[in-house]
């Protein structure tokens, strides 16, 4: 396929594994962890971040020859803030409950390091189409971590997925109990640590030597 | 009295790092060395108190619904809170820029010590979150808002200092290879976070 060859393919698929923004580049941790107590807000957050990063990348990439280097941070922040404000208003209009669960974390997409990092590192030096794919790739790379966390935490924390009961009543009758600990914030970060552990055990070249 | 309660709450119970995990990026990057982490903590505290106060004034007199009524009757129904994010980011970024220039001019030694951390403050999640929480909670006056920012800033500084001192000790321990560096830092943060949760039973 001509549209997905070489560099563009790397831009799209790299962030899913070896260049994952969350567990390898350690960007965007701030908002990743607080929204994953349930699966639904995690999915919404993943979609929101993917959309914002992809669009912001395209806009910055289109403007990259017009922006003077000295003021590029302000321009990037303004583009990001505008997109985030639009996403936030859309969520308020069409998914009010989820928006309330996400609280300030929708707004915090603006200071999400993934967003700034991709605009600075990729969109400023590449055309709109690779930038768009790079944004999608990074958004999805961030998204799958969020979805895994949300899945594990909701399943073990409250026995449900997307609000539907998954663990059958028989289990509870037999003495099974939900692990309320999973719903608490520190478990998100502990699970991320475990994901990093597994990921690095499989990819030996990512291990830190020091 | 309310302000003191709020400060204690935001340092321990609602700690920016251990309860909300905000500003983690900076913590993971900087908390390898105790001195640098204190410097960054102080700078964050300062920026946080000032920007939250400025943003409080802007929110109360310009952005909130009905906030523009001092301009005249016809403005009483204007609600500009859609733009709050733009304002917060712009205020934070420009204030960080100003602080950077002042520190560079009058305290070059401190400037060299802080290095890259100063400009990075503009995208520190904890600082922006301070303003967003301030808007969400609708504090009664600017003193309370500043007290909240102060408490959050001190809490953030405390947290990054704790993480840095644990990580300095950690250099002498045998960590499984895949867990080295990033992985173990995450797990330690989680464990300290669990410790901090014991504060949540306290009511003040």
C-alpha cells in the first residue's frame, strides 16, 4: 500500500509497542491514571486524547512553516486549548455523566505531555498526513494502556464491565468478594508498573542498565 | 481557620501526586536527585500560588456566568467559562516566562540550578490542575483560593522530595532487571500513595 509505507507505517504502529507514549516514553501519566477506575471513562478519555492529538498534529503541521520558532510554545498551547475546549463542550453536550466522572481530566489533556511532545517532536518537522498518523498512533498507544487498566480495575474492583455484571452471582454466593482496593487510585499506578515490568521482560533492549 | 483546614487537607488528604497523580511526568523525570527535586518543588509552589490567584481573579470578574455584571446590566447573562482553559494556559505559560526572565536576571545561580525545570513548569499538570480544581470548587474568596494553591504546592513538593529520597536509597538495592528504573518507581509511588490514603480517614 502506497499510503502506508515505510516511515508512515512506523509513525502509526511504533507508538503501539516499542515507542509507547505511556510505558516507554513516560508521557501523559498524569491524566492516564485517575480516569481508569471504570472502563467507560477510560475509553472516552482514550478517544478524546486520540482525536485531540491527531487534529493538533495536523494543524501544527500545516502551520509549521508560518510559526516563528520563538513563540511556537504559545501557538501550540493555544491550538491544544482550543481543541480541548471543543472536546470538553461536546462531552458536556452528549455524554454528561462521563464528563462528570472525568471532571478536570478532560481539561488536563491540554497539559498532557503526549500532546506537547508530539507537536514539538513530530508535527513541526513533518507533513500533515504522517503527522495525522503519528497522532492516531500515539493516541491509540495511550488508549490501549488506559483500556487495559480500566478493564482490570473495573472487573476486579466491582465485578462489572461497562456497568454490566460480569462475575456471576454464584461466585458471590460461594464467598467471592470484589477487591475494593482495585477502585482506589494507587492501584492504577501499581498496575502500570506491572505492565511496564511485563513489557520490558519481553523487550530486553528497553531495560535500563544503570 | 477554614484556610488552615484547607491547607492541611490539600497537603495530606488530597495530595496532588499521591491522591490524584498529577504532575507525575516531572516527578518521574526529576526525582532522581534530592536537591533538584526541592528546587523544582519550590518553583512549582511559587508558580502555583501566583497563577491560581491570578486565575481566581479572572474567573470571578470575567469568565463566570454573571461575572461581567460590573460592566453593566446587559452583561449580566454573559458566560465565558468556555474560554477558561485558554486563559489558564496562557496565564501559566506567560507567568512562567516572566519568572524565568526575572530569575535569570537577578538570581543567575538559582537559574542555573533549576535549568530546564523552570520552562517545563508551564506544562506541569499539577499547576494547570490547581487552576481547574479552583474553578470547579468555587472558593469563596481569593485568600481561600491562594491557601488551596499553597497547600497543593507544599504537598507536591513534599511528595517529590519523598520520591527522590527513596530513589536515592534504591540505587543500592537489587531490583529485577525488567523492573529497574521506571517500573520500580511506579510501584513505589503506588505504595507511598497507599500510605497517604491512611490520611483520608481524618476529618478536619
